[in-house]
């Protein structure tokens, strides 16, 4: 039986960096820093754990206390030591470390990564979804609002991006945010047939939320008008 060279390489990386992964898993940030000091290649390794997780993916994924100053400072220190392209590496499901921040709602980590590579905000996943849309989908209001401000190079308020963003806010019951967006950008979710369909499908999933005077009721009227 032939062993795939990529699989073999990943196994070798994972074996080499297993102690590092365990330190990250335990949120032993001092241990992580000491490990990287002794083995700087860990910063640019293609993977340190199964799933093609880089050290940045692992820190974001396993970071328990999102308010931890120690974790924030460590991530900042490590990110400052690599080139921007290193931060663009993807795991085996196509997520950058910043995209994973959007999914988890880790705003502090996300701000650090944006600081060292602002272009991460427009890196899509394999389904063509942007980090800002994922933040909306998972109901991370503060993370979503921040990504709205810093996402560049793409018009997130038009076409399918705008429609998907609006529909994800509806899915997450962030009706107040969705309503504010519609007031600021009246054509969002309505600039073509596909966009309307995406948003109307999201509304159809909330049949009991159309009470008179409700935010979703106002939202529905704005979209249909």
C-alpha cells in the first residue's frame, strides 16, 4: 500500500508539533512562547495538528478565555514575526485563521490578525462566503459590526453577498441589525431576483415572528415594498 506523500508530511509535522498542540489545547501560553522560541519553524509550518491547522488556527480554535490578555499578546507577538501570506494559510475545510475567528466570535484575535493582514477580511471559504457573513450567521453581533467596518475590496452590500449577509442576520434573529442595514442600504437583498429569493427564503423560515409591530414585521415590509 502506497502512502500519500502529503499525508506522510502531515503526519511528520503533527508528530513534531504534538507537544505544541497540547500546550495550546491547555492554553499554556507561556509554554507556547517558549516552544516557538526554541523552534521558530513552528510559525510557518503547514500544519501542527490534523486538519491542516497552523499554529494560528490552533490558537484561535482552542483559545478558551476570549478576554485573555496573555493570549492576545502572544498572538500579536507571533503574528508580527511572519509575513502576511503566512496568515492566509487555510485548514482542510478552507478556513483562514481569521475566518475561524469570525465563526467563533473571537473579536480580540480577529483584530490582531486584521492588524497584520487586512486582506484576510475578503478571503472567502470554499462555499464563497466571507468572514463578515459567517459572523452574522453565528450571531456574533460585535464581530459582525467590526467586520462590516474593515472588510474591503468587495461590496458586501450588493448582489448575493448583501443578500446572504441580510439572510444570515435574519437566521440569527439579529433583526435590529438587519433593519438598520436595510435603512442604510435600501437595495440590499433586493437588487436582483436571486438576492430577493435568498432573503425571502430566510423570512419564510420565521413564520411566527411576523407579529404586528415586531422588528421582523418591519423588516418584511421593507423588503417587500
